[in-house]
């Protein structure tokens, strides 16, 4: 996966979260609109956990959002900048 995937993921998540919140706030509880908002929120949560598990099982790190090269993520360390391009990690 490269930096374009991470860019699209970030662009797509914000409208989906806003849509889920809008549906859940404007509709009465347990109505079809409210359940649709809940399903969107749950799917986003499952997608996030699945992505984290994918990166953990690869043992290669994550791609940098700016340069696309893999940044190694080791246990119990905090990496704040990309070792390849020097940009802050998000």
C-alpha cells in the first residue's frame, strides 16, 4: 500500500464519520436511519482494527504519507518523523 491509499483513506473517513453522526443525532433511536449511522460507525471501527492487524502481521512498518517508503515501527518506541524524508508522521 502506498501514500495514495493513505490519502484516500483520510479523505473518505471524515465524510463517513460526519454522515454517521448526522444520522444518529437527527433520527430517533433504533429507527432505520439511526441503525444505518450505527452500521457506518461500526464498519469504520472494524476497518481501522483490520488495518492495524494487517500492519502488525507484516512486520515491515507503515508507509510514510509523504514519501511512501516503509517506516519501521518497533514495540515500545515512538517514531515521530520519517527516517527517509524527515516529515512528521501522522
